C-alpha cells in the first residue's frame, strides 16, 4: 500500500494505509488532537473548520494557498500538502498572528466558536495577496457564518488589512517545510478493508483508463465537496465497495487556454480558477464576464477554491434533480463537453451529458465565444444572497440577424422550476425569426410556463406558482436586455441587485459615552486571544485523549408506536462499542424529573412500546471509537413503527383541530392608579381598562409568524467523566447548570453533590441550551456509567435541528378601536403558539408575549390572551426575546394597520400613542419612575434628526417614482423592553492569590454574551485592581450552587452584582495595606499577615419593590430595497439608538446589539422552518435553512448608545442589551412593507392596507407584490 505525506503546522507526517473515508477534520481533531478547527455543520456550510492548504507549484516556483473546509476535505487527497490550522499561525504563549490580534482586539467575536475559521480564511487571503482591496476582503467571507456578532465588527476588523488600512502589510507567513519542496507526486492506493472502500490517485490519463477497464465501478473525484450536499440526495457516507479515483493530477484534465473560437478548460480546473480565466479573457466574448459573475454565487470561497466545475456538473448527472447553476449557465452559453466513455471519446451538450448513461469521465469543455451584439443573461434567486442554492436559475442566449433585431438563434435553460434541467426548446423556437416585441414576449412566457408545468419541481419549500413566476420574470428581464432602448423605470429591472461585485463595501459606526474605568470602556472579551488562536476549549473539545464517542439514535416517525428497535447490524460495524438504551439508566428515565408533574412525559430514552411524540426523539446512544463510527452506527439502527393517528405538523392544523394545552394561571387587570408589587408573575391573560367604548374606527386581522432554529455554531455537546465512586464531572454546552445538575442526579440516582456540571464556555446558545442540553448530557453520563469510560457526545447539525424546533410559531388575532385622529382606544389581542409536542418553556414564553405586548403604547383598554396548540413536532424552547419579539412585532403591525387605514404617516401615529410620564402600564409599571426613566420620546426625536429621516423618506419616494422594478422602503420602530431581575439569584466567589492574581467563580455561564468580561470589569473596579489580574473561571456547580439559569439578558448584570458583593467584602480587608503601593504589593502584604482573601457574594433583587424592574428603550430606522420581480431583499441601512443606561462594557454591549439585531433580521427574512405532513423537518440542514451571511447585513449599520442616562436601579447604572435590540425588528418589517406598497400601486392593487405574514422570504415578498404577467411590458 501507499504512504501519504503531508505537513501539519510545520511537522511532516507520513501515514501508511491512510483511511480513504477519513476527512481532514477528523484527522486534525481526533488523531492530531488539534481542537482549534471546529466540528460544526459537517456540510461545508458554515466555515468553522476552515484551514489553509498550500502546494508548491514548480512551474511558477510559488506556493499556492487556498482556504479549505476541513470537514469535506478527504485526508487521502492531502498528499504533498502543507496544512496549517489556527494553532499553527500563533498562540497566546508564542505570540498571536496579526490576524488573530486584530479580530481579538476589535471584538470580532462573542462565543468565539466560529472565530478560528474566520481567522484561517483571512490568513489564506493574505497568503494569496498581502494587500487586497477592501472589496476583496469583504467578498472573501461568503462561506463563513457567525450567529453572534452580526458580522459588522469582523468585517471592520479584517478590512484594516486592505490596501490603505491600518494593518495593511502586517501579514506574517508561516514558514513552509523545506522537505515539501522536493515532494514528488506519484500514484497512490489506499484501502479501507472493513468497508471495502478503495482510493486511487493516478498521475496520468493512461493510468485512469487502466483502472476504468479493470471492471471496477469508478467514482472520479477532485475535491469531493459534493459530500456536503450528497446526503440530501443519496447516502451520507460512501457505500461499501466504493472506488474513488482522485483525478486532480492528471495533466490531460488540467489547464485553461483561449482558442480562436472558444475557451478550452480542463475538467479538474477549480471554479475559482475558471472565474479568474474568464475575467482574464473577458474581452474575447460578452458571455465570459456574465458566466464569471454567476459563478461567484456558486458555493463559497473555500469551496470554489478547490471544487472543480466538472464535479458540479457530474453531480448533476448523478442527481438530475440537483438545481446546478453551472449546468444552467454553461448550457445557455452553448458549451460542449469532451467525455471519455470507455476507450472512446464523445462530444456532448450539457443536457446530453446529464442524461448520459453508463460510466464516463469528463475531460474538458469548450465555452464558445458568442457573437458581438447578442444577448447573454443569467439569473439566480436564492433564499440567501450568497452561499445558497438556486430556488430558480435561468440562462438565456439570443443572437440576432444582421438587422440587429430579428432573432437568429436562441437558447433558454432553466433549473429549479422543474424536476430536472429544462432546455426550453419550444420557448426558444417561439423567438427564432421574430423581433423581441410584446406579442413574442407574451407567447414566450406562456410557452415557458407550459414547458415548466410538464415537469414541475418536487420542491416542498416553494410553491409551483412562485417557481414559474421566477422563470417568467427572468425571461422578461432577458427581453428587456435585448431592447434597443429602455426608459429609466424599465432599466431598473436590469440593475445588478445581488451579485458580489455590485454590492458596495459595507460600513458602520459605533457611538457611546463612558463613565468609569474599566466599567463602561470599550474592552474586548478577556479571552479574545485564546479564542482567536483556537486554544480556548469548548465542551465539544473535551475528552479528545480519553473519551469514546457517542451519537444519539433519534426517532424517525411521529405520533407512532415504536414496535421494534434493531441494533444488531449497527453493533457489527467497525469500532462500535455498545448501544446504550433506557435499560441502562440507574435512576429515573426523565430529563427533567425534579420538576415533576407532566414533565415526566419527556424521557431520556424512549423505549419499544412507547408512542413517539415526534421525529427527533432520543431512543438511545451508539458508542464507538470515533465520531464517524458512532454516527454511522446510529444511522444503521433499524426502527419499526405502528401509526397511532394522523400527524399534526402545523400550527394552523392544530388550531383547526382545537388542540390546546395551557398550564399557566390568568392574571387580573390592574387599575390605572394601582401599583403592582411582587415579581412579574407568569400570566396567560391580562384585562386592563374600562372596556371597549363606542369608537370611530375599528380594525381586525390575523397576523402569523414562523419558527426559528437557534443555529448556535456549537451543536449540543457534552462530555462525561467518571469521578470518585459514583460521582461525575460533566462538561456541557449549557445555560442552566443547576437544572442540568438536578436532572442528572435524578437520572443517575445519586445526590446532587455527586454531579459537578462544568461550563468552560458554550459555542452559542440563545436559549437553546436552557434545557435541551439535557438530551446530550444525560446520554453521555448514562453511556459513560455503563461502559465506565469517559464518553463525549456532539450532535450532527441536521440531527440537532430535528431534535429542537426553536422559537415557536405564533398567530395573533387583534382587534383595535381608534379615533379619526389616530389615537388608539382599545387593543384586544388573542395569541396562539405552537410549542411542539410538549409545553416545556412555553409557560415563560407565553407570559413574556403577554407582558411585552403593549410595547411603547398607551391603550385605554388592553386585553391580551395567549394559548397554545401543540403539534407532533419537537418541542420548542425559549429563544432570545421569546414570545415578546413576536408580540411586539404584532403590536407594530396593528399600529401600521391603524395608520394605513387613516392614511396618516406611520411614525406620526406611533408617536401619538406613546406612553407619557406618569402613565401606568397594564402591568402596574409607572412610566418615568424607578427604572422606567422614560427616554423613548427623546430617542424617537433624536434618531429622526440624526439619520435625516424626513429627507431620506422623501428620497425613497422619489426613487420609487423613477424605478419600476426595484422599490425602496423606510420605517422606524421603538421598543420598551421590560426587565424583571427578581427572577434571578446569582452567586460568586473571589480568591485573591498572593501574587496579585484574582480568580472569580461566577454562577452565570459564558455563552458569548461577555458575562465573564463584565464580571471581571466590575471586580477590577471595585477592588481597584488591574483588569489583567482578574480571571473568571469556568462555571461549576461544585463552586456556585443553586444559581438560576443564564438567559433573558439579565444574567450578566446579576452575576456582576454578586461579584461586586463579594469584592466589597474584600475591600476593607485590603484597606490597611493600601497607600502608594502597587496592587501586587498590597496583596502580598495582606497575605503575609494571613488576611483572608477569599469571599463569596449572593445577589437577588428584592421581590417586593418595583425597583426590581426597569425598561431598556430604543429606536431604530431601517431602509430597504426589493426586487419587485423576484422578491429579493437588500437592507440598505439600519440605525439603532439605544438607552442601555451606563453600559458595563461598550465593546460587549454594542456587539450584543449588532448581533441580536441581525439574528432578528434572519428570523424576519431568510429563516423559515418547514415541516412535512409526516412531521419531518424539511430544511434541517445548512443546505436549506439559511441564517444571515455577510451579504445579508445592512450595507450601513450604525449603532449609538444614548449618553448620560444611567439606570437608577441596576449595577453601575447598566441595562440589558441584546434582546431589546432584537425587538426593533419591526423597523425592517415595516420598511419592506413600505416598499411593497410602492410596488403594489404600480400593478393596480392600490395603496390599501394588506396583511403580510412572517417570514418575509423572497417568495413572500414576490407574492405580496403579486405582479400579473400582463404587467411585464416592453417599450412601445
């Protein structure tokens, strides 16, 4: 067998018999034990695993550097590669690389789980070009996701490396091993004997042909990036007996050359290199630039850098339903492909190649030069601007006779609207011999729709009507491109809207005041450098040296009885140790038994005979030596079910069937002069005011909002270590360690002190790890108990999505009465939400939906009620601003309904209904007193002045009048976000060591929100100690017991307050040793006198005063632009102005505002959870579920913190941040609706109010505009 040679972080590695199924990520993490490269999506869909790979090119005498997704990179393809992970470029001990320093110093991270991937992608860019343009920097990160920051600080930080930036020229290359310069490529052969999988690497075409005629069924590959998509169309892993042939070194398949009539391109040329070649030869054909621009929207930088164009087409050949952009645009361009079939060579069109039967090797292609004066257009609409497959794409070529008007030849190619690639011959035939006039367009549109209808798409995400409308819109745009002249209004249809090169560089400003030191200063997270260097350990990084791997087995049916569970075949697989099910649980088979009652319905592991409530319920755990072995075993378990009844998978169906579960008490009204005491109780209903009176106007409506998945970058993860006797240390990605400890003690049948739950940090959470972590944590502990070995568990991304729904879908039925002046009299709102199969966190979420529903508005009568309608889907859990984000949005929808009914400016009606000082809310909160220092009117006025809102609104109106097919909208929204800290109990301990270092243990979990940094700042300021001496350790239940969970945006301030209480006990003990001495001398002197330098603090807000509460307040302005024909959305500008009192840390708090707002934007626009009729989530993966990317953030994103408004009731005058900012998402919604109104007027629908549900996907926007085909008009 062969030897695989490569270098890893400067160390040469030689592997005998490399595993042909092992990925580079698996080798780096599980063999080399380098945990900086993260395991996140395993689909090439997030960028958390990016590494740098370089190869020496002897022909140019240069090293060629590329960013690569390690999760998709086969280890066997790394022969001759110089691989550098984040650990290889710098560390806190050795010194960080400038890229690491920059992202750390500019607060370009929050949880930090994704940061190594960002660092290595930026490093790869600088290895290619030390002085890139700012545009090049921004366009380099289309494949890196971040759920925390909102991208703004990352793009700003890395933008400094661009030409003219402060960091330009500071890049430092890691030395290349000299031994790799002399590496010689040679044929390779690796075998996985257990799975009978072979890997060959020939170095010339003759060697490939010898393999081809040997009788083996070959699978030619280049980068094998299609594995990220393959699971959606076929098998997740290679089938037994697969024969992979790496063809990247075959000279006959390489190179790009411009010939007289065409561009000749070898099959192994990467998409990135093809783009470069097309741009280099752009003057040779008008089609080359168009193809290059479209290719930039295929996949992402780190995939395009290694994936071949041929691999994309051959994947389309293997799976004809794959909506390939490359197939479409090359077919439209008239590309001809050279294909090796056995010993003969054939020349085929794209359609012929895709339909070709039998084995074939794609050798090359010829992209013809198209004639001058022709029309060549390609289009694509996707769920997200970049790094998203096409919903529909279309390529069109039209050549003219000598008169320049009569069509001589035409090609129309469509994908996505049909089951397979459509070469629309009949549509093209309608054009030939005709001029591009209205009658020909009308006939062509009808013919195209008919051709689509003959082979419709099986999509369960988009409707056939939308798919057909998209294709028709693209054909219309093609006709416009062929017109001799266009009016400015019509020309707007052809203005580039999404392409990378058409998007300006994004920007943003941050404004804040300071009121102390270090508190309120701009201080990046104290662990920023170890996060940027990959040294920081997350729960999914623990146990690499000793633990076995576990993967949960999840149910595949809903509302069905499990009649058989067969693990026999799974246990026979290599490396598999055991299956652990319910019988192995020593205590209660319940994930939250300490809370009793109906909660006992949720089991750790469901068993044979149980009725499974949903797809994604845990049945047990497969344990193996490696992550992949455990994963393969879990997917090999056979499940058999007997249906119990019909599956109810949507909220509307549950409402129709009158399903209802309600477990919270009602709350009576509060008189306008009353004052509420005590903590804010759980409520499901509130009745306030005298009741409805005769009103001049009345409106009613049903408004619907969808679900949202957390998409934390670190999926649910835990590692269980046996401790002394029957004790356990469990490292968990967790928000509520006390809850986890209680539940694990019950499951294991031991006292709580036997369980130490440790949270070093979590890779994002957003509410998803308040209790859902119990499924992985309990599985890890039960398995470790049975096997008496440490066991680590981390969910695969699609499993994680099937396991948890996230934010609940909600419907709002409102009835509003108001005067002709726009003053609202009464608001009646009935809410219903879908908790999934089990109510879980529903109690708190529904209560928040009620409590926040008034937002900033004074109602004489306010009646709000909430109920639930459970479905047979995974149960939801609290997600950032749970319930209240939706109810505040619903309140703004109602207010916009009022304004539109009266034909009044929305911002005027909003302001007219604001609370005034001395008003009392329906919940007894006194506006202008205690923590309700009423600043909304000030913020409302200031944001309009600061953003020049009136003039910009006029500019939007003028733009809309001048542009027919793109429209803009602009809007404002306010927020009053109530905080009630009486929910929280928080502890802290402080140890001061004789060398002056200070170790703080806090009861809150660091999940990316900067809790530990805020705690450290408060401790340093209270002790008057240097900040760099203060360290906040991991959250451990053995150190701080009985702490409330981390969530609701209040834990940071409460944890800081507890730490201050502890620090204040130490201040007088150190006072006698103060004077002019340094901190170190003071501590040393005190320690020498045996002064106790250990203190604890416990903090809980009083439960009898309104001082427990306050309101974070804010206002936002948003300007958007939509493509009327496709529904695509561009957020042009967002300005956020917040009153968060005196911030504890400007860097952390501004970052929380930015990240929270962008996460809310995702909920509003691109994120759509859909379930099939059988209860299976249809988009449980990065392929279909699209969180915002760098291209989705506002082009201009400005954040300002109102100065000189300290909160009189909270620690250091501070207020909560992230969740209040999320509740400003109505500004985006209302701006989009403003743009849609402008479009609807021009299609004859008028300016009347209409309902618009959430999310505002491209289909939702296009459908709301409702452009009839009769409006697709050409110039007369």
